C-alpha cells in the first residue's frame, strides 16, 4: 500500500540531498602554466596568473578584447563571432576578417581553441558571464585573463588588455590619440551645443535606446553632444527597449539609427546585416511603424543610418574612435 | 493494432518476484543499448581537437602523452557523453510516467509546464539574481518542484485525473511561459544572451561535478519509477478495477507525477530545457517494442539514444559552430514521431 508513497518520498529526498552539493560544487584548480619567460599579472577578478612576457598566440573571446588587441597592433590567432552576428563584428571586418573563428560569443568551442594553441586567452563579461566552469576549462588550455565586466569602462578594459599583453605604453598612446581626436572633433561640433542626439537600435519591429553607459553613449558624451531627456542617463548596460506606443520617447533633434539585423534576445540568429545597409533596410521598416514619421528627427530629415555593429554593440578603442569619425563625418 | 502486437512473453522469476516482458521488447532494448554504446564511443572519438583512437584509450586508462588530449577526453567529452545518456534516461522516463498517468500521448513535461517552471527558476537566477552556473541549476531544480507543487494544489481538491492534470498543467505552463518572456525582455543584453543560450538546452561545459550529481539522482529516481511501473500499467483499467486488485490509483498517480517532475527538474537543471525528448521517447519506444504502454526501460533507452545522437549532430553539423542540442532534438524527435504516426495511420 505504501510503496508508491515511499517512492515519491525517496524522490523528494534525493532532490533535497542534491541541493547542498549543487551549492558547494567547484572545479579543481590545477591550471595550464605558460612556458618560457613569464610575468605575473592580476585580472579584473583578482586572479593572479603567469602569462608570457611577449605573448605570440593570443585568442580573444569577446568584441572588446578583439578590438583592444587589434588597437595594439597584435593580430589574434583566433577569435569569436560578434554578438548577433555570424562573423567577426562587421566594423572590424577589414582588420579581423581573416582571423579564424573559434565559436560564438557566448559559446566558445574549447577544442577548437586548444587547436589554435594559444599562449594567452582574453575574455570579458560580454562573452563569458557568470560561468566559472567555462573559465576553468579555458585555463586548462592557456592562461585566461578576464579583462572586464559587461557594461564596464572601456578604457579600464583596454588598459587591462594591454597589461595582459605587456603593451602598456602603446596603450597610453592609443588612448591619447583618441583624446586628441575627440578634442579636435569637439571644435567642429560647437554649433550643435543646443541640440539633442538620440541613438536608436532597431530590432525586428521595435526600438531600443542606447543610453549613456554604452560605447556610443560615451562617445557622444566625450564629444559634448547632449542627449534627449529619456536617454540622458546611465542604463543597465544594455539598450533600453521602447514599446511602439511610446515611440515618441526616442525622438530628438538628431538620431543615429542602427540595427544588429533581425536578431533579438529570443532569436539571436535571425540574420540580417548589422552594417550600414542593414540600418538602411531597418529604417525603411521603421518608417512603416505608426508614429515614426511624426518624429521631429524624421520630419527634419535628421535620421542617420549607422553601422549597428559600431553603434549599438560593444567594443574598444577602435570602436570608440570610429564612432567619433562617424559623427564628425555626418555632422561636421 | 498495437494492443495485439505483444509478441511472445517471457517471464523471469526470482523468489516471489517476477518480471514479464515480450521477447521483442527485450531485443529492442538490447539493440538500443548497442547503438547508445556505439554513439558514446563516437562521442569520445570526435572533436575539433585532434585525438587519435589510441590516445583516447590511453586517456581513459589514465595514461596519455598529450595532457590536453587526455583532459579533453576524460574531463570534457566523457562527462558530456555520460550526461547526455543520463539526461535522455531522465526525460524518457519522466515522459513515460506523465503519459501513463494522463493516459495521453501528449502528456509530457514540456507541454504540462514543468519544464517551463524549471526555466522560470533558472531565468530568475540568470536575470534577476545574476547567479553563476550552479545557482542557475539550483534555480531550475527549485522552479520545477514549485511548479509541480502549484499544479498539485490546483488539481488536488478534485482528485488527480489525467485530463485535469493536462489542462491545469497547460494553464500553469502558459502563465509561466509569459513570465519567462517578460524576464528575458527586461534583461540586460548579456544576461539575455546567457538566458537564450540556457533556454536552447545545451550540453556544452557539462563537467564531472554536475554529471555525478545527475547520475546519483537519475539512478535513485529510476529505481523509484520501477517500483510503481507495474501498478501504472493497471491504471487504464479504471480506478475501481485497479483498487480491486490492490492498486491505490490516486496514490500511484501522485507518486508518478512527483518522480517524473523530479527527473525533469534534475535534467533541466543540468542542461536547460531539451525539447521533445520526453514527448517522443515513450511513443517511439512503445512503437518499437510493440507494447500497449511505453513502460520504463524502453523510454529510458530511447531517450538516451535521442539525446546522445542529437548532441553529436549538434556538435558536428555546423562545426566549428556548435548548435544547442535542444534544437536538434526538437527537429529529430518531431520528424521521427510524424513518420511513426503516418505509418500507424496507414495501417488503420
């Protein structure tokens, strides 16, 4: 009579027993050690590790680290595809198009990475987030340096990339070059001091706003360009979705309009281009949305399609500097 | 058709316990085991990192000259293969229990909302708490069990019957599905990406600690399922008949649901939701064995075969890019079930 009840109780007991080990589980700690001459570095998580003094085979597993490494004149032996894209981020296609892909931004292919025989792996929170197992596996392959958290400061992230590569001086030069470019651009943009600038990421059939903490927002702040009220704040590290009945909140005197294709959170592989052509197509779709054509930026012809991989995603100094070039190219 | 095709029956006796099965289902089980074994070997052999067959054997024996090759074989590929088999067993058995309880071939945890509930738990961890992979697994476990408790509370006043379970389950599942969508829509881009990855169901980075836990859970839960399997076969005769031969129908149903939910929650905690296996494995197993109800062993083996095979396809189809195993199980299981149904209808 009681057999079924006992079976059910046992089932529940098993689950109760599983919970503590699930909390306590942790991987073993032996890790791959760099060969040859090494130096000790500490990554953003506080992990101390030995990395080669002069890394020869660097693998980057995120967009900001790829951007940072390229900005320092180093070509990685492998990288991952850009977010919502099936190849390297399109703004880096020229520099990075030939670099072998070792998986996707959130799904690195460990065996492929090991085949590339790296002596240093760079990752950050935009690719491997809250996944200590993945970091553990990577550390078996090569020293794995975590350069920054998602939504962190791109300069700090870049400086840590440089620290890992032992290229701190060149990095200072890269940052100085960016600051000089911004200072120069600011002079050309003084006539826009009273205008507002909206950055919109179009996704499928709806809009999202890029707030001030994302790269494009930071670039506009650096240039001293003002944002409209709803965008004049720091967000939670991502584009802020706007429902279609509130479409008017994306309005401003000027609008930079990008897309990452039809991809969305629920469907990252929907395809569609993240580049300028993609933005133009998305703009054509957006015009069909009720209310879009009544926006002030639309009526005054101040909506500018831009490369979504540049404007609405994430990256490093190359990305920042190209956004600035893009702005001056359009406005100045 | 299916009720007649039982084939010759064999009875094994030991003391006063006996097991009765058809010769055909025994052969089918043996053949499925064989295929699972072959696929497991294939899973250990193939991968983007070049490891020769000799190196694989050496690594399994504890030797091996390339430490990285040994690491991939014993610490990445092996736990992944074992986890695929275990998840398949868990989903197959859970699906079979649900289908026998509800008397409905669509009575699977995917459709009844239990997988969705586990997903809600996991998504809360990923998006709201920002927990790591262990926290996410725990969230899925708790989410699945809370969903089961909720369904139980809603069903209980009127007694647990098949139809009621299906209807309440679908209702709860839809509500939780809406919550899941809301959670993902409100998430940060990075969290949403993690969530999407998890929701697709993947065996990527399933290492030994998780696989070991899964093994313990699946072993005990399968044993529990076996103890009530025989009583479950009597349910289709009606509650009164079942009671007359000493089977407490209500209690058996409740126990079966608890065990099934526990199995689905454990499996989902490890890999994320893997679509269609719980639904398809029992039906495929039943048709292969030619028995009227799916039973426990057949669906377990078929589930293992489905998940392991799908995972190999997921890894290799678009290599080096890896698909989520859930994408492949959905496609494969769906196609197979459609073919089987079509064959069935033609025979009628």
